[in-house]
C-alpha cells in the first residue's frame, strides 16, 4: 500500500445550512427571496442549492437555505453573515421571525 498512489476522493467543499423560522403571519416567498439573494451575493458562497420550507413548527414556518462553500471555515463565516444580514433585512421588510411562545389560559371558577 505504501508504494501505491493515494487519491483523496473527499470533497473539500462544505455546505452552509441556514435555518430561519418565520412567524405564521409572514409570507414565505419574500422571505425566501431575501435569504436567497443575500446568499447569492455573498463572496464566499459558491452555489446556492435551495431554500425550501423545511418544517412547520409550533412557532412558525422554518426555511432552510443550503449553500456550498470552500471549506469549513468559510461555511461558518457564511452562516453567521447570513443570519445577521437576514435579521436586518427581515426587520426592514416587516417579516417576522418565529419565537417560542406559550399561552397560559387562566379560568376563574365562580366562588360558591
């Protein structure tokens, strides 16, 4: 084995996955367009794979953007940049980000 040529077949790319929950009152398409646009213009993103609705949770609709980057470090940088830029743009466009909420209903019993 030592005399044989070794070929590394591993892919040096890393996928950045950015998951953002939208509240149920927000429209999915504008939020998806903004997130995709931000990713496509980021200098460390090589290819945006997609941004599907990944989940319908208790607090909202989860978008999951997936983008290829060159290496783990770039993918981590892309994730943090996209979260920050998405938050800023969503605020400007009045797109609500989902948050955990609990409703407590208190029923008063009539005194006897």
